[in-house]
C-alpha cells in the first residue's frame, strides 16, 4: 500500500510537471463514489448481498441455538449426578462435552466460511459495477478531451484547484438520471 501511495505521488508530480510544460492539457475531476452509488445495479447488488448475509446468519443462528440447547441439557444432566449414578452421568457428561466442543468448532468454521463467502459474493456483485463505471469514466474523458481526471473520492488526493467536474456526464453515459452534482469539498491549499 505504501508503494502504491508513493507511486501515486510520483505520478501526480509528473502529471503536474507535464501540465506546466504543456498548458493545453485539460484537467477534470469526478466523484467515483457518487457515480457508483447512483448506479441502479448497486441497489440490486446490495439487496442480493443482504439476502445472502441473512441466509448465512440464519444458518449460524440455528447452530448456536442447537449449541445452547445441548449446553442446557448438559447442565440439567449434571444436576442429576449423585453418588449412585456418578460413573454413568460422568460418561454422559463427557460425551455431551465432546459434542459441545465439536459443535463450537463447527460454528467457528461456519462463521469463517460465511465471511469468505460474503467477500467472494461482494466481489462477484460489485466488480462488474466498478468495471462498468471505469469504462464510462474513460469514455467521457476521451470524448471531452481531458488529459487527466482526478477522483475526489480518493483519499490520496489532497489538493485540486479548478478543473471540470464530470460526475454528471459519467452518470449520463451510464444512463443514470443526472441530478445536481454535489461539489466535492476543496482540500486546503498547501
């Protein structure tokens, strides 16, 4: 990540140097987060992901309920222990304890697997959206003749002055009804 940030700053420095040398190059900025959030596919993807999350949570909740039932049964069995049935109850409690440990491990495994599946589902749903938005950004940039387009949603961008906000144009390219673009807050000049 640090190398990526360094590369970004070096590239930004080169871009600004090149811009000084060639004042004819046009700069623009956009807010990719605003564009992506406005895409109708995002609402569908979010709903699908939420349904998937609920299903995984329900499966784990069933396992937890089973664990709690078995734990209560073991606690009740322990109360029936006496000198007369000590050996028999101890064996049953040992078996119940092993079952509880096994179930606890299965719950942990299910949680880990659900987390991995959620990440995979998220990538499956949102990567095509990101690719579509990137394509529209490149198309609008080429159509309008911009040499450089900066993303104001990128936290690495610390300063921009001027340029043209093409967020609305990219939304239009994607077929999203253009609304009043919210201007990105200008970072303090350094």
